[in-house]
C-alpha cells in the first residue's frame, strides 16, 4: 500500500496524516484502491479499503469523520466519527478523531494549529474556492479557537495542476486573471495558487505552507483523477488527526 505523507506535518509528532493512492490491496482497473461509495465500485471493497487505510494510520472506522461533499462552503465542528452529513470542511480539537477529505483532482487543504491543538480539513474545488471556504475556515479558527495565523501550518495535498485544469470563461472570470492562462477557447486555472495566496494574505507564514508538487492528472500510476478517467475514476482520502494528549 502506498500512502503519501507531508514532510511539514511530519514535523509534529502529535499529528497523524496520510493521503491514499490508487495502490493498495492489489486492487485493479477501473477503480483501483478507491475510498468512495459514490462511484460504481463494490461497497464491500470500498469499506475494506477504508478499514485498511485507517488502520494503517492508527485509526478505526468509527474514529474517522466522513462528510458528503457538495462543493459548498458549509463548515462543521466534529466531535465524533462516522458520517457527518453534508459539508466541505471540518474542524476538531478532539484527539484520536480523523477528518477525511475525498479528492480526485480538487485541492484538499489540511490545517494544524500548533499552539491551540486544533485541526481542520478542507475540500476546495473551484466552487468552494469561489465561495472562499478556506478563508472562512481560517476565520473560524481565529474566532472560535483563538488561533493565531502564524501558528497554523498547512498542507495542500496532490491535486490537478494548472496546465491540465481547463475551465470556461465564466469560471475563469470568477478569479483574478493572474491565476489563469488563456488557451482558446478555454482557460487554465491554478486553484492551488489561489488557495495558497488566501493563506498568505490571512497571515500564515510562507514556511508553514507546503503544497504537493504531484499532479493528480499526470500521476496516472498512483493518483485518481476525474478529469483524466471520468466516471470510472476512484477517489482518494486525505486524513488528518491528532494523537491523544500526553
């Protein structure tokens, strides 16, 4: 099984983090090692995949919160595992409670306040980015947990790169033109850069932000991509949690 890690989050021994790939349990085409029950993969396989992945991280199925992502800006505070309904971002200060974000191209952002011991997980496709879901999560951390931006570390997990993310003029026009490249009749949009700049403008330190260089579209051997594979694409899970306070 191949699990991707963050060298930034790895600096903090109290943080558990892993991002799943297509590789695990010898799963094969078309869905490979898939975490989603929303594709036509076998339910039994998906649940087995989740158990295997969670246990690899030292967690259990009942200790991981899974949201139904709707490309919105709904944020939930989580205090127990299993399904938590419709949202696109979760926050918790509870130890041994994982927050799972599903992805097959969209940027997923994982946050950790090193002082207040709070974590957050955000799904930010173009709709969520337009609705400023990441900014709203950061604001909530400050307002509800008294977080200070310079104490927050952030990891942007593998997502689709700009050169493969084509959008129409309507979508491109939602964002500053510096984030898109015109490619008639489409535009190439850089969602990762938009979200990174949101964090920098909010006050996160540059050294406290890590963005994966892996493109989900290009890394066909290890990463799921809906833009590349369409309806037969599986989904990855990124999971962040904190260990029990000593």
